[in-house]
C-alpha cells in the first residue's frame, strides 16, 4: 500500500541529518562566561573618578566613604561577587548601628546606583528597601528669626541673615565670593568655583535677588573684609565648614531650643547645642514660604532655589499655605456656624 511504501522509504533517526546548533547563541554564552571579572577596589576608584568629574569632590568623598564602609562590612574581591544577600545583610547591620530608615534607604540606593553603573541590576526590589515616613517640611516663624538675629553679633546676624535672605544651601554660602555679589543690583550669583573643586548642585548656576537690608549689611561687612575673596571665610581664610555648629550654639544662647531633644550621646538640648529643630536647610524653606506668602510664584521660587523639580518647591510651600491668612480665615469660617450655635445654647 502506498502508505506502507512511504514508511519503508522514510530514513531512520540515525540517518537523518543533524541541524547545526545556533553558533551565535553559543558564542554569546561563552563570552559572557569568559568576561573578565572586575576587582571591587578598581571599580570603586573608577566610579569615584567619574563622580569627581560630574559632581564635586565633596560628593565623591561621601560616596567613597559609603563604598568603603560597605566593602569592610561585606568583603568581596570582585564586583561581580556581590549578591542580594550582601546588600540585605548590610542593611541589617546599618539598622543595628541605629541608623534611621531614611538614611538606610539613601545608602542602599546609592549602592544600587553604583552597581547599576557597571551593569549589575535587579539585586533588590522596591519591597526590599526600608520604608520611611516622609517628614513634614517646616519653616521658621518671624518671632524665632527675630530672637535668633537679636542674640547674635553683627557677623552672626549677617551670616544667618544671608541664609534667610538668599535661600542658599550651606555649600553655596561657604563658597560664595564677593565677585558673586552685586550690591548695586542687589543680586547674588551661585557660580562654580573650579579652583576650589566645587560646583553647584546639578551643575546649574543661578541668580537670586536679595532684600535691601541684606545688601546694606553686606556693604558694611565688605569694608572690613580684608584680602579674602570669600564672603564668610574661616580663620584660615578657607571656606567655612561649621555654620551648623555656630547656629546651634547661637540658638542655645538665645533660649530657642525646645528642651526635648536628646542626641545619640545622651545630651539634651536643654543645656547643649543639639536641638534638632534648628537646621541650615530650614532657612531655605523659610525663604520659600515667606516669599510665596508675599505673592512670588512657585515657578519663580523654583528658579531662585535651584530645584530641578517643581514638586520639590511645592513641598516647601505647604507650610506657607497652612500659615496664610486666607487659609486661616477659611478654616475659621468652616466651623463658625457650629460654634455660634454651641455658644447660644
């Protein structure tokens, strides 16, 4: 029968020609297995060199400290030997040291960015990272600022008045020079300082208008500035690095500490300069909220503050909305009828 004839003529399995395997796939797998491993210390040095070129020396130093801390905690010779378990154990160690969840999140995120730059991704999922509570963005009020400035000498009033009147970050104030200040136009410029190895955040220079009272204080200070190009140099004519410590000491002397803060060493802000309510970054939020309350738009404030995202600026302005007279009157009106009825009874 024809079907039987076809079956007898069909070649056996042994006689069938074998198709060649996909050579490109095999070569790709072999090349992946033979890819030379990179030593962890060399990877760290390469990454830090890139950070110095793209960001700043100080940012590279912070990353260098973090990467070295991880390497000491989880010693690995090769970069490719780092596993998910290493990152999870490092997170557990940071928690045992007493670090806050937000700090742990930032450090692990920085490590993940480092690994991703060398093609190592997916070791951790979003669920592996610690969850933290987003803190409410607060600002100083007029009474606190007045008492702070009254307690300081002329230099302290100018320094912290500069933080308040410009909204500058700590490093921006530290590297501010007299060449950045236009006292006639009442403008300060945040510019890169290559000779100091410093550049603004996100590498964006900007201009900020300053109030007349701050321009007047700077004019008086300039008369006794000496030969330093920096606005607020330290005793060695170098950029000041202790603004925060001086602020804490001033708030203690002014009696502005809350009296409830206790730091990790057990020191209370009742008699030590450790009150957490006072920070340099809070001046930026005060700058934004006061300007917004005076009618300055959020987009304009974004440019003055040097924010890359408008969302960050809007977070700064939440406290301004809560403290505005318009909001207060609306809140009072909401409950006015009920309170009138309650009092009439």
